[in-house]
């Protein structure tokens, strides 16, 4: 299986396990470990992280008025 496809599939299974069983369930933790390993293998194969995530890149939201650049407080 292609490394990107494996990483996406593992991530999908891990998210479904979180939704149905919760984050602390042993199966969820195992699937998260598999997803992390698959993502690392894809990275080692030369694929950027953006190929793993299908969501389009978005611009950052504008800063709040009290957090404008160059202003403290």
C-alpha cells in the first residue's frame, strides 16, 4: 500500500476509535500508535505532511484588536 494511503487509513481508523471508544481506550491508543508510525513512514519516504491531510490549507484568522502586531497589553 502507498505510504500516504496507509497513513490516511490509519488516521481514519484512529479517529473512529476515539469517537466510539474514547481517547484512553487501549485499542484507541494502539491505533494512534499505528497512525503515527504510518505517518512517519510516509515522511521518511519523502512525502510532505500536507499530502497526508486532505483538508485545504487556510489562512490564519485575523488577530484580535488587542493582539495587533507591535502592540503589547
